């Protein structure tokens, strides 16, 4: 279908998130694309990042503070401000993408009589919680679905969880093949990095041509499987000296802190290269042979997509999102979650059978291109908007 680059209508669509970083990072470029067809407005907590969203995407924005944590008094204020704003703007649709923004936006949009109220679940938090908090978070998700007209799980795993826990009886639709934004393959392209630039980057990191290089990208916390990863790697180097592990990420500001024993191992092992959090992860992916991502839970992990786009196979745990991107033996290996021995076995297999790794590497980018290329995801979202707006009239 040919889509001319002019607004289909003057209908307003408000995209909401609790923090502007979600609009800035998760929806990069998408808001600008959709703004060519509808009037897109971004709503999130106030701050410099929200202004950056406005400037980069070329859309209007509105700062309304939304606390990510549970804060009854502040939440009521946010709910009222959202209701007032929606009542003034009179959008055709409000579409939220993060939990607290979803809860407040869907309720506010309902009472403001917004015709289409859509929420995308990028992952469920309550299954990993216990006691009263688990029940409360489950209730919040049920409220989101109760007040939403359209519910979109980011992937099939999230969809299955919504059904398993009976969060809603409403129809659930995964747009395209999952993931909220797709990947720009012209940006995540291994061909952008010459042999010389890769050589220089390796020298800077202390990596030799003999080394097999694993890379982990994410927060350095328990929930990402860091304890199992550090322990497994330390055992791996006892038999295989020519291996390195690059860690890209931070632990600052996190509450799910690693135990002291893990930090001791991490700091003592010279083959572990911790570079901190980086805005551009591509140079590090360019020198790696495989991603290793032993996370306990995800919605639809971007890092697995990005590594695949850069031609890396991956070792991932059997969790939502990861097990949809990776096909065992084709573009990576899938192992049980929280299983150090399985992780060690998979990493050992990669080091000892590098022909297998090379074959999976050939498939890695192809899988991302076929299923998660950004323009395909954007067009799928646009077509879904067209469909539900047409039927809502």
C-alpha cells in the first residue's frame, strides 16, 4: 500500500509514558514518522529530555509529571492533570507504553471520553513479585485493560502471560512480529566498521585476535542474570584462556544490587572488561563474537535485536521476547533461566565450536531483517492506527 507523506487527517493521537526517556529511546523516529499522517503529541514527565523529544521528532509535547513508583497523592494529581489535558485537546486516541502511564492515561482518557484508548504492554512486572505487591500490580494491569479499548502485548510471550493470569478477556494483538519500534538496519550495520576500526577498538580494549569475545549489554543487577554470568565466565577461563567478556552497562541508582561476592569475582577477573554505560553500543558489538544475555525476565529485549542486526548470534534464557527472537541452533542458543551450568555449557560450546558460531552469525542479521526491520514495524503500527480509527468513527 502506498502511503503519501501527508497527514491522512487532522486527528490527534497522544502518546504517553511516565518518563520522557521512554519516548526518546523506545520510540525514536516513530513519532516523527506517525506525525506525517496524524497530529502526534507526546506526554511524559517534565524535563530536558522531553524537549529533546519535541525537537528531534518535530511534535508537540506536554510535561505532566507521572511517578513511576506508587504514590497515591501524586498519582491523583497526575490523573486529574491528564484528564484536564485530554479534555482540552480532544484526541482521537491516547496510546500509552509504560505501566504507570498506562494506568493513569487509560483511566483519564476514559473519563475524558477519548474514543480510542490503547495500551502496549512491554512486559509484566507482577509475575516476579510476591504477596500484596503482586496482587496490587496485577490489579493495576487489570484496571489498564478495563479502561482501554485496545490492548497490545509487545510480543507473544507477553500475550501468553496476559491470558495465563487472566488479566483481560479483551482481544490481544501483537503488531507485526513484536517489539514497539523495530530496528534501523542502516544504523545497526556491521559493515559500518572496517577491519582497521575493529582492530583499533580491540587494541583499546586489550583484546587479541585469538580471543573469543562475549558481550553483555544491560543493567548490572541480579535480575539480568549477572551472578550466573560472572560465575560461569570465571569457570570458563579455567579451561579456555583466550576468551574475553565485555560488560556494557551500569549499576548506579539500582536497588537490585549484586552481592559483594559477585563484585569481587568481577573485579578480580582481568578477562572481564567493564566499560560502563554507553550511548552507542555498536563499537563494542563490532568486536564481539557473541551476545550473552541470561536475563530472568524481559518484555522484548532490544539488545538481542541490536546484537542480531550487527551479525552476532546470542546465548539467551528461555524468557519472553528472547525466545521469540532466537531460534535455537539457527541464530543462537536458548538455555533455562537461572541455570549457571547450562550457561557455562553454552558458552563453552561457542568457544569450542566456532564454525557453528560463524554459521549462526550468518543467520543473525537475516532474522532481524526479515522480522523486525524498522520501516516494516512503523508501517504496521500506522496501518493498525488507520484500522481502529476508521472503525471508531
